[in-house]
């Protein structure tokens, strides 16, 4: 049976099975609906129900389906047992006699096709087409335990994403379990942040729309199949056609949620360890950071801000941290923000536990009592878990943050949250087996909303560990607890890059590693790419992570890279400001920027910051690194030497160096580094512009709060004339910041350099360059650099 809709179709399917029975019992043969609905011409939703009688109780992600009005064109044709649904971008074909399903572009390029040909030589299938698994329970009744489908894995297809996965960056050949857990490091297939969303090199994205556990077998059991199994009685997914990865991520995050705007200061350096034990120790670190001239903005307190056996009641230990109100005020006066650790577990020794138990705010065991566990945190007593499925418990947990926000706490580290036993019972009557992934999501959402509601005039910020699809709405997320080894550092980076391709715009890691004491070499190498490459940079670990703890040379190197991060703040913040509008990340895997370059598809040890800067961190003890440069012209960030792309460079890198390259033909705004991030708009910004000899224009979308617009440079072929244009955004201005420019690769002295803005509408001819203010003509240095002051 087929029913047409304005946005798609509804099918009523039959099930075929050998002998008409499963075990000794018959299954219903008919009544398995399939729905295909188009959100727009390139995005559609697929739904299959194995138990349609209870489909109204199906729990899916809170997707914002209102962002689109449906397809511009929808043509539905049925002929000789074949159903064809076509939009301006896609063609979906369903065989109605014997079910099969495939998706192509309108010009016939194959994207996604159900796998029905994966059979062993002696018969039998290696992978399963659309359907469900029925399991005998106590010898009699059958229950549905899984639904899903297998899709053909094309010979040259590559798969990316699926959350923060520490395995190889490209996921073909792997079995991936989407199930929030605490993996205790990065040397594992498990992860804190799981997202049942992947990108295919064929130009599409796939989201399994569920909070349940999802298993992806991506050419592992069978090299020709990508099998998806959802631990639920319905199978729903959203298909996104790009073909650009950037377009897919924009559409995916429009549906699942874009990140909130981050405060500018969060881009500064966060200093932490496990743990500062008292106020005196914390303040001594603040003093030393300033005296060593290491720019920094955030100090973080891990569990000792609470009493040892009072976790996690969110009440200060006022013996070790006397007068926290005065302490926070003093830190603010010195240019520091304060971040506090928390987890969603309550020790039985706290009054908070008694209150939560009395009011039903705790997760229950199967007998209806609070679920009690040992070693949930550092408390020597047993603890229980706050139940974020209970709206009253959510409001109660928010209220427990109120006094901390009133005294000026600036951020919360939402640690843990991955524990929810499968047999636990939540307030909404779901088990832990059903709600574990959603519990992690609700936890971070609750704390984020507590900040937003208490201080609506300020941008809330977290340092969060667990996550699921949609978790990107509550930035920032960090990569958990890696060991202090070079191998764990590389794995942590791969996890971050995979998470970024799963819709998360902001990510950082524990610089230096968490477990153990890093060697000086490891500490420096991690600091180099953490400071220049992570969207957010935090030093943290079980032993001191302040740079002076690793000797004078390490201190000097880290100081230089810290200052370089602050030099790049106008560049970093421009991308950070765009993320809530586009969903696109600050830190980017090479495949996001160079999708059609096959050379980058497996690279998980290099990345971009924005569109201009390529980083090749040193991830081995020997200091050797192979650097792949994609097509184009690249300029060594430190020396100015130019390289043509499409090649691999091998280097032995000194400890004080990390290879960084600037993409020619781009504009990168920089500033003189300060000891902390300024609250106001950046006052003076220098535009670093390496001209590309094959192209004579460059542009950058600058964003700094209300100071926003597009900056352009246009040059003629011989570089005899240069023209700068400043085009303010519709709701912004570019007049509050003083811009200057350093143009590299100028072949000759320009005859004219002009500047014009839409604000003044009057072109101005510049009369001098700041490097040679007395010269009567433009000055070009020996390294072909022109400096221009506006």
C-alpha cells in the first residue's frame, strides 16, 4: 500500500522470512510502515517501524524541522513495481515487489544503496537489508531488539565522523559503537562523545535519529557493507546531500542545533591541574603567570574546591578557600576568570543527597530505591546519580549553581556524566539502557541553561566531557583523560578531528596529557599544537602543568607559542563568531577544506585553523614529521619560504619549532599579544596577506562582536596597484578598529595603494607606509613585503 504526501510517501510493507517462523513462533507478516519525507530538495527523513502500534512513544532527537518548508519540487512516479521520488537534487528509488532502496543524484550519480548482494559463496547473507531482529524471551514471546539496514560500501568510499573516536581518522574497516561511556583515556575504541552521524566521501551525510545505542559496522565484518543497527524497535535516519562537507555540516547543525556564541575571553589560555588544593596555591599560580609574562585568562579548580566527602554538593570548602567571593573579585581584577569542576553524582554524606532522595531527584534501581554506587567520584562514601529526566530535579540542579553564579564564577567543567547503569530507572520511566546517551546530553544542557538563565546578558560557557548528537549547542567540549604518551597525544587529536566532523565547532584537550607526568619533549609538543591549533587551550593533568615546572627552555617555548596564540586572537574569534550562524568549526580536518584532494582523506595528524593556517604537529619522540601540503601555494609561517602544494615534505623539527603554513591568497588578522583577552573590540589589527602569484584577490569575513564585515584586497596582475575594501556587515561596522596590513610577495613597488569603504563612500589614496614614513614612494623590503598603515 502506498500513500502520497506533499513532502513524500508512506508505504505499508510486508516481511518475508524462511518458513514463516522465527524459532517456533510466527511473526506478523504485514503492517510495517516506511515513511520518506523531504525537508528540502537535498535532505530527507527515512522512518521504519517494526512495532508501529507504539510509534507515538518513539523518542527521537529534538530536531528543528521548521528550518525548512519542504522541497521546492517533488515528483512521485510509480511504474512496473518501481517507485521513483525526485527533487531538484535527489532521486530516491524503491523497488516495491521485493523491497530495495537507493539514492542517487538527479544526474544519476550513486550515493546510497541498500545492500542486498552481500552473500557468502555457500549461501546466506553477510549483512542484512532493511529489517529488524526478533528475539525469543523466556521461550515464548518474541520481542524486537534491533532495527536497521546495510548499505553498499563503494570501492573508493571513505567514511568520517561518528563522534570523538580515537581510532583511525577514516572509519572504513572499523566497528563503531555509539554509546556514551568513560573510556579512561584515548587508547580505546570507546569514547565520551558519541554522535551517530557520519560523512561519506561520496558527498552525503547520515544521521541515525535516536538516543539509543547504535552499532556501525563500516566494512569490518564485510568489506562491502556499511551496516547500521539501532537498539530500538524503530529505525529512523536523516540523509543529507551536499556534496560539499561544509554544506552538509551547515544543514546537519541547522537541524540538530548550532553552538551558542562563546565569550571572547574563553579563547585565552586556561591553566589547571589535578588539583590546586587551596586558595594560596591558586593565587600563587596567578601571580607567577603574570610575572613570567605568559598570557592567560582562566584558572580552573578541580574537586578540592569542595570538601573531600561532600561531592558534589556545589558548596565551597571555606577552610581551604576562605572568602571565595573576595578571591573571585581579586582574580577578576587581575584579568582572570574562574572555572569550577562538578559532576552529577551526590555522596550520601551530603545534605544535598538527603534533599534529592526525599524529593525523588535521584535515579532509581529496579526496586525503586536510589541507585547506590561506590567510586562514582573521589568520595569514600557511596553516591547516587541526579536524574535529569525529572524536570523538578533539573530546576533543583540549576538552583544549586545560583550562589556560585552570583559570586562571579565564570565557567563550569561538567565532568563525568557517562555513568547510567542499564538497569537504572529514570523519572520518565525509561531504563538506563534507553536513556544513557540522553542523560549525558541533559546534564550539560542543564548546567548551560543554568548559566544562561541566571545571567542572560552574558554568554554561558562550559568545559564539558560527555556528549551526543546535538551536544554541540553547549560549548566547549574537551577530549577527556589521555595518557602522557606521544601515542595518546596523537589519538587525542584524531578524536578531536572526528568530533569536529560530527558537528562540534569547539574542542580542546588536556595539554600535556592527563594521566601521569609528561616528559619535557611531550609537554612542549602538546603545548605547541594545543596553543596554536585547538579552538580552546587548557593545560591540565594529574601533576603540575605550568610551563615553569619543565625547565627554562620549555618555559621560553611555551611563552612564545602562548603569545602567538594571542597574536592570532582576531583570526580565531572571527571564526568563533561565525560558528553559531553556520555550524562550521574553528579547527578543521584537512578533508573539510580540501574535500576533493584524495591525498588528505586519511590524514588525522594535520589540520587547519580556519581556512588559512595549516598545522603539522610533531607527534613522535624523534622530532620527524611528514607534511602533506594540498594544492595551492603555501608560505612557511615562521620563515616566509614558499612551497607549492601537492607534495609531501619531510622534516626533522627542533623542539622549539612546529611546522605551520599560511595559505597564499588569504587575509589573516592579527594583533600585538596582550596578557589577557580584551573585553572590548580589538583596537589595532594587522592584516597578514601573502599574495598568491596565481591570483590577485583575497577576502576575509572579520567578526568581533559589532565590529564585523568583509575585508578585501584587490591587486592587478603586475601588483602595480593595490586596493583595500572594507565592507561592513548589515548589522556591523568596521570603523571602531584601526587596521594596517603587511602584504607579502609583492613583485614591485605599487604605483597606487587605495582604500575605500562603504561607510565613507569616498576613496582615499594612502600617502605613506609605516616602515618608511618619509619616503615619497611605496617602500618594498628585500623580502618582498609591503607594510601599509590605514
